[in-house]
C-alpha cells in the first residue's frame, strides 16, 4: 500500500480510536522506551487502586500488628485458674496519594506541518516515530520512575515522604508517626571511624531489635554504594575479617594478615567472608540512589543513614484515579479530542490531546501519575545514624 | 496491611451526628453563550496557603491568586475571602452578614477593611471569639470579637489581612474557582510546614477566567472591582491571560 501521511502511525497517535493502541505498542517496546533499572522496583511492589473520595482525599491506612511476646508458664496449684495473655498491639498510620506530571509536550499546527512534510519527503514516519518515542515519550515516563525512586528512598531513609523537588507543588505526603520511628545510633564509635567495630554494632543492633520485637526476622542492611565502598570496605575490622577468612580459605595460618593483598577486599569477598561467615548477619543491599534532576546530581538517600529492615519488599506503590481522565473524557470540548493510555503497571497515564488554537490545532501530550510508594513494614524498620556514636 | 480507611472494631453504636455549615450553591456564572475561554486550568494548581480552618465553602466564581516565581514555577495559592459588614462599628465588636452563601469567619482569622489597592496596608485585627446573632432589623450575622478596634461602615467589605505587615493577604487576582469547593477537614496551621503530616492540606487547580453576575458572587471589594473587564453593568469578566486592566 502506498505510504500516506494521514495513515502514518505517528499521525494516528492522537487519533481517539487508534491512538491508545499505537501508544501502547510504543510503551511496550523495550528498544524504544529503554527504561533503566529503578530503585523503587526492587523495594516496592505494585499495589492497589485507592479511590479518591468525593471530599478529594485518596487516603490509605497502613496497619501493623506487633507479634505477641513469648513468656514462661505461671506455676499453679492443681485446679488453679490463670490469667489470659496480652495480644499484639496494633499500630497504624495514614496518608494520602498525590498527583504528579512530567513536563508537557506541545506541538503547534505549523510545527506539525513542517514535520509532516519531512515524513512525506522520506516516505516513512519511522525516524520521526522513533524520535518521538525515545526523545519525547520515554523520558517523560522515565520521569515518573525517578519520582517513585525519589519518594521510595526518602521514605525508606527518613520514614517521611515529602516531595520537595520538581517545578510544581511542594508537599508532605505521609510519615511514619514519630512514636513508631525506630532510630538508633551507631555504637561505641561513629562508623566513619575506620577503627569502629561495625560488625559487632550491626549484630548488637539487630539482636537488640529482635529481642524487642520478639521475633527473629531475616534482615537486610541497605546502604549506598558510596557508603559501602568508603566506610564499610575501609573499616579495619571488616578488612581484617576478610583477610583472616581468606587466608583460612587458602589453607594458610591465620596470623600475618598484613601481607595479604588489598585486592582481596572486594564486595564478593565481603559477602563470602563476612556476611556469610557470621551467623545471622544481615544481607547487605548496596543501592545506587543518585539521580540527575534538572541537570543536577541529587542524592535522595539521607546522609549517614543505614537502613536495617526485613528482607523482601518494604511496601507497595498505591495509586488513585487521575481526575483529568474523567474530566476530559466526559466534559471535554467537542472541538478537542483526547485519548488515554495506561502504562507502568497502571501507575501512569499518557494523555494525548488535540486542542484548538485560533483557527488551527495544537497537539499535546502529558504523562500523569497519581501514585506513591507506601511503607508497610514500618514496625520492623530501623534507621541507623552511622555518623553519631552512642551517648 | 494497607486499607483505605482506619481499622478498629466497635460492637455497639456510635453517635457521630455533627452540625454542618457547608452553605448553599449559588450559581453566578453569566450565561453569555459563545466561545468564552474561562475554563482553562492554570499551571500546576497549588496547595491552598490560606484554607478555611474548619467546615466552610469556597464558591463558584471566588477569586484566587497564584503566586509563581520568575520561571512560572513553585506555585503558592491564596483564596480571596471576603466579608460584608452588617452594621457600622468602631470598636472591637464586628458584625458581618451571615447567610448560606458567604465565607465563614473563624476564631484566629485576621481581618481588615479592604484597602484601596490589592495587597495594600491598613489596620488589621484578629478574631478572638464569634457567635451567631441578629441585627436589630432581624438580619442573621456573625458577631465577632476582635483583639483591636476596626472602624467599619455598613456595607464595607472586609478581607483577610496579614498580621505580620498589616497588609491584605492576597496580593493579586489571577484565577477563579470553576465550581464550589467544600472544606471538610481540619487543615494544617501552616501548609508549608515540612513536619506537619497529620493535618489536612487542600490542593486545587482553579481556572484562568470567570464571567459572572457580580451581585451573586462573593462580595468584591472596590480594589478588586477595578480589575473588571466587562463593560456591562453588574457583570464581572476577567481572564488572567488576556487582562487589559
């Protein structure tokens, strides 16, 4: 069939019938979208839709029940009755889901005409379609992922989700109530001191919390890549433990670690000779939290914080209805047209529209997301202030 | 476990009756047909910086001011609250008109007679007590006790003041409520407080213009009426992207 601009896929992205199908094909093409790995995916699962109430709130409540503490039996005389046991205390907190949008994409009719003339000249819209997908749509979807990363890391490392980046609103979203927050200091010495006994501190903190909670959960210690390299891997106790166990593994005597090459101090050997050799030692999860926001390097990880938390997911990404979809589908001006495509497991909404501007039209694209990563394991989550020694 | 609402079981019957003062719906849009261009939502929307501190209502056609920085980013949103004096007064008792279509005053509000220019200065006073009362001719009023004397003539329009610099809190008008908003939560005292996660905040996106009948809109002080672009008596028209005033 002869190529025509009218039937080109790029032209039909804004079509109210075919548009969502074409946008969906682009969104599901990994070569076009080139989505990078994102932190929130490793720490949060995709949760449910929380409807927005007529009062305007999309509120959620996270409940947690502390396990019942074990005890000993009470001695009794024959036929004596006893006292019942206390049940686990229930904790809860609530918050509300907020809305976000990526930078908008607008194209006036004359700019469009220029582009269509190009399509005609080349006899294919493949290049323009790929450009649109990789340079316009993909970065806007990626912005949504960075937003979720930012909120996930702030929530995990401060127990508060406040959005204070971007060009729009700045607002609090939710926080673990102060009385439920568990924050401890580093131990006898700050961990930045290479002579600090980090390994003992980690085990002491974990065992103290296990006793307090009444349950021995498998745990992980989340730290940043910089912290792992510059603090943990430069700690004297860690280095000696790796070298000693490495020597033993090589069938050599334990004494004389000073002759062991520094090149054995690797993440792999840390996991093999430290994490795996100390019974109950938490899994070290090394994160890469840094991101580029508006050409500036931003590190949302709270400085000096290591997070001790249960293995597995920290919570769920909850989402709510996006009002634009209802307003413009039901009440949009007939001179305009709108189409909507969900993406990112339903977290984001791509809204394409054609809006009159004078005697001509403008094409618009918005990527919207009303979703927030919500912590649900807060009762077993400990922030370690590694820069502050115990008082 | 995540639930939408608070947990808890109460095997009995709870009494949650509560007086509601939401007010009525007052339609004030002027029905000129044709291509009006009012219903265009503004950039970002905003967190309302001066929400009503209790149950109250922002009405269709009510005016707001979105403050943006020089790059049109980081919005702050203020609503214009207006009150009409029911009687002249010179002391610390202020009587303002009360019906179902008015902004509701609250203890803690800072009020002033609307200055000659939007955002201008004047004498401000804080509301320390309020009660429902009637004028001698039987009109429903809010009788407010103030912590400072205000000189007010009958029919004067009062606005929200800023006690820090004795000025009108709202510094401009550039957007409008396209429909009523009911305020039903207890808001944070300072919506910008980074540590207040407990109390409510209101986020909304007003529209850039409004065309309506002035007598049905919330009382408009003279300094704001100067913005009116309509040349029809009794009709308000203003579009912030096409303002000639």
